[in-house]
């Protein structure tokens, strides 16, 4: 494992230790609002979040919507373009959206691991403004599919591959508008205590880290059945 990847993984792991709106004991022990377990059988830290904050997610500028137009079954992912677990989750979530047509997935930048993450996030938001959600989502998938460190130069090259010239995308990505949109996304993630990448919000509950495709699929199934992350037994 190279040094950069090790630092990224360590950073994601350390983020579990100090989420603002999660009790420290929950984050460290895995105990939470629901008895969630990941695909590896280990407890997954989760907590009920303040409704006044979760209601803000829907209206975040720069949010990319994928899947259903209905809001009945909504899952939000907060991600960083240099998070290895987000890379895995991106592919799994794409497959989940195809398998569950009732799912509406909201994708939100939480660029906290590096300057390169912030640069890539700004290019994504610029693409959303210039070309719409379909192109922005294709960028999202393709950037996560590329091995190695993601940064502004790589993101700009990918935008060019998607048909948007650098002279068009770069000024938009560097604009105050895009910078403000990114700050709103990362600030709300911080206020929600979503310090790990990725983190998820569903049914008013925050889930720290990526628990695996089976567990995420179970959360979506529960949302569809009872509107909760875990249905009462």
C-alpha cells in the first residue's frame, strides 16, 4: 500500500473518532440508534440526526440526483474523491439504483481529505451547472473508476473527455459561485457530524462509513417498506 493511500485510509478511520453530532461512545463502539451491522458483521455507527438539519440536505446547491423522481425512498451519500471506500461505494450504489427503481440517490461532496479532493469537487459542480446532472453523474462514476489520486488536473482532463473544453470548465470551477456551493455542502456535512467518508443519511439517520453493498441494500429495502433504516421487528 503506498503512503498516499495509507494516509487516506488512516484519515477516514480517524474521522470516526470525533463526529460533532454523534456521541463519542457510539462512534467508537459502533453502538447507535439502530442495531446496524455491516457486511463484515461488525456494528455500524449510526445516530438519529436533527430534523432541522436533515431537511436542509434536500435543498443543497450542487446536489446530484440519480434514480427515481419520487422522494419516498431517498438515500444521501456524502463522499470525497480521494476516499478509497467511496470508490467502492460508487460502483455498488450505481448497481443498486439499477436494481431498485424506487430509489432516489442524492450525491453530495464532502471534500475533506485533500486539496485535490476540493479541486475535483469544484469541477464536478461546474459540470453540473454547465451540462446538467447526467453529465455530472457520468463524471462522478468515471473519476471514481480511475485508480490513483484525484485532483484538479485529472478532473479537468476528464471534463474535456466528456466534451467540455478546459477554457469553459475552468473559469466556472474557479468561480465564487461554485466555491460557495462546495462550502455549503461540506459545512452541512460537518454540522451533521458526518466526519467519515463516505457517510450516508436515510430516514433521518446518519450512518458513518461504508457498511457494504448488502447492508446498504437492506437499508434501502427498509426505507421502502417502513420508512426507517431498520424496520421494527
